[in-house]
C-alpha cells in the first residue's frame, strides 16, 4: 500500500471511529460547548491475539475539534471555521491540510460502509459495568458482502453519563464536517434513537479465518474550559502536499 492510500484509509478510519459515537445536528445548536473526552482504543487480531492499545484525547469547543492519539504523535484538528482539516504527524513534524469539502465526502463514505444504507439494532439483554457506568449491550449492525467479509458493531450504552443527546449530536456534527446529505442524516438519526450513550464500541471485521476487532472504551467525558489555542496548527511543521484520490 502506498503512502497516499494509507493517508486516505487513515482519514476514513478516523471519520468512522467518530461516526459511530453520535448523530446529526446543525452546528448552531451548541456554539458554546466546551468538552474534553478520553478513550482507550484496543485492536485485536484473531488468530494470534496480537494487539495494540493507545489512548485518544479529544477537545471540542463550539464547531472546532482536536483529537490526539499515540501520545500526541497523531493529531487531527477539524476547523470548519477555516474550511480545513489538519492531519499532523508529530514524529515527522509534518502535516497534511485537507479541504473540509473533501473530508466531508470521506466521512459520508465511512458512514455508508458502517451502516450499509440502513441501520438496525437489537438489544441482547446482557449488562455489565464499564468503569463507573452501568451498561446494556446493543447490536448496532451486522453486515456481510459478496467477497465473504462480515462486519459487526456492538455498543455498550449507559444512561449514567449525565450528558443529554443535544451534546451527543453536536459532537457528531463536527466530526462529519457540519454538513450531511439526506441519506446520512437518516442513518444517524436512527442511531440516536438508541437509548443511552455509547461507553464502549466494538467493531469486528471477519474475512475467512482472519478477524480484526477494534474496541473503543470511554474513560472520561467532562465539560470544562478549553483554550482557543488548542485548535491552532502548531508551529515548526512542514506541509506535505497529497494529491486527492480519484472520486473525491
């Protein structure tokens, strides 16, 4: 896989990880929102059980969002007010600037891959405690395709988070670039009808004998003041020009 393909797969993956955590709203709903979130992300491969674990930290203020992963070595800053998304490689001290319109299209494709055009869900009746939150299990989607790939998404949701769905939707609005078509809006509004906030999200993709599973677990979610400078592009970085793939 070449570097250009890796970049765009990473962009789609970031959009998907956020997309399963919310639903649509207009950006004007909560312009004064100031929120901090931490998640633990674990990747497991079967057979073999090899895995990698890291923590992501996210800051949301108004229509701006920043997410840091891998101890700040992988940073994404969404700036709808400037019409751009910055993807920063801290180790290389370099960044890619993506027009917001391109990011929006990638985000919509991620939702389409996850939802398959329609979202159904079912409660399993299982419960467990995750951190300080009492959670119930819901199967959000189960999909398969013509080449034998199977994809399944499970949420463990809680009513104990203490944040209303207006906040829940606002976060998703930013993550998808603050603009959605009718089909994407319909899918995400259906997700928001699930009763509870997703504390843990588990997505598995199976192809023949290989299964890749990624688990996102909420560690912290709190409203607190955030400095505007958090969302500025750091100084001392080299800009990398990346051609836009065909279809974008």
